[in-house]
């Protein structure tokens, strides 16, 4: 059963009528091709109208859509011969952070990303996509391994934030993320980072220092979620829509402020509407970016990477 968000309900009603018309045709052996064609055109037109005028809060909702492809979905659709690697060699393996070597159109790359779950059991196992310190240490270990063998690194970002539990803080959550930031600046191999869902706070930034930082069309990237921002400012989640508008956290906003390098367009209706097409588009963008980055000298890549992040923001004396 497909899940529909509140603003998608008009589309859901038309699609229900379409399915009912098709069932009626099968049971009564009546030719309804003309009616089906009209309904399909109406659905396509309505979908275009809705998705061309989305608010920032609606894009946040789309980034969290339960049917949206996650990291392992993209890996299975884009990559061949994926070999998952486990553990940080210090504490344990963190299921919220996954990664390993794979082939991308014949080219070996290291792919790393946060992983959410589809059902309650999976979400608990993956800790709702919120990594512990060992998750970030595992990510760094895999990045260093990729650097050792001179393989490009791809990171897929989709997290509501690093896990804020007491045990995570005791094991050095802040230090683990900070070390990743420092080390990622100095990696000698190409690094491409893509926000595929939620990009919240340091939990996202911990694997998001790269030569190319991209965002899917219906994703967000910010220091805090709209709900938590609303809670701080208004002591209630009820103002999350106003918070989202004020925060300017969508892909278009990030590109306008030059905080990301580009936007990957999603299929009409969002990435959840066509996993295969979304994976194909993402793979094409990654391969194009790798072609550009492989042609640059490693030390020049590092210099450009540092300059890019140092130029972000505005400093007023």
C-alpha cells in the first residue's frame, strides 16, 4: 500500500478512481480506455500543479516519506558487487551507518551512508538513522581504507541527527564528528556527498565534507529540524511550518546561498514515486562528477575543498 501525504490526497482520490475504473472494466468486459486515458491525464496534470508549488514544510515532509529510497536501496539499484564492511575496530558495529566497496559502472568506489528502517523492528535496529560515535568512526575507517587503495568516496546523507543519548556522549560523539570533519578535508581521493533525505545538524555534516556536495530536490539541510526550532522559539511544535519558511532549508535555498554545489532533480511526484528512475538519475550525476574530479590533481582538489568551505557564510567585523 502506497503512503500519501496530506497534500497528496487529491492525487490519491483520482488514483483510487482510476483503479476502480480498471477493476470495473475487467469484471464487466467493457472498454473504458477513453475514461482511463482522461483520468491518467488528470492525475499527471494535478501532480505537476502540486509539485511545482511545494512549500518548504511540504519538502521536509517529502524528505521523510516512508516510501522514499534509503541508502541501501540506492546501493542495490546503482551498484554492482557491493561488499559491506562492518565495525569501527574500537567499540562495535553501528547499523545506522553502512558502507563498503562496490562497482559503479565498472569503477570501484567506497560508498557510505546513514540507513533508516522500513518498519518498527528495522527502525529500532538502525536507531532511526541516528549514528552513534562508532558509526562516524566506522565511516572514517572506511574513508581511510578507500584513500589507501586510491578509490573515490561517495556519501549518502539521510539522518535526523547524530544520536543524542547519554551513552553516545560518554563515548565521544562530538569528538568523533569533529575528527571526521578534519580528516575529510585532507582526503586525497575524490569525495562526493549527497543529501538524499534529511540532513540535520552535525549528524549530517559528519560525512558531508566533500569536493561536490549535492542535494536531491526534495530534501533539507540545516543545523536543526523545523519542529525543534519551533519548540525553542515558540515552546510548541505547532509553528513548524513557519519555522521551515524562516530557516530556508531546502535544496533551492542551499544552492542560492552557495552552501551546496548542485541539485539532483527527482522524478515527478518525488523520489518515492519511482525508485529506479531516481537511482538512474543519481548514478548519472555521480559519474559525471567523478569524471570531473578524477582529472584534478589531488593536492589541488584538497585546496579547492578547503577554499570552498572557508568561503561559506558572512563575517561582520
